[in-house]
C-alpha cells in the first residue's frame, strides 16, 4: 500500500509522540520510528504520484548518507 490511511484523531491514539520526561530505551525509540514509518505515505512506492515529487533518487540518498556520516557543518570549510 502507498498509505495505511488513518484519520488524524485515530493517529493520535495509534502514535505516542509525546516527549517523555525520562529517557527511553533504544528499542522503544525504534518501535516509535517503525510506527511512524508504517502510517506515513510511502513516497518511494511505484504507485505514488504527486505533482511535486515522486520516488527515491538513489544518487541523492547516497549523498545524504555521506553527508550525515561525516557530520560536517555547512558553514565549515577546510
């Protein structure tokens, strides 16, 4: 499916996105991430169409992985 559609009020019940006063385990954070991904629109799905964007650009993804891995600031030049 391109999207597992739920109304906003229903999503509030399904997704616990409240900030916690205590830290959470890595497993709990991954559970939250999986839930958000599950209910998000899958823009990379072959049947997703939009007038502004569609799909995944593998070259952009590769660049993003490198950028995030190096973790350099845009204002730093050496």
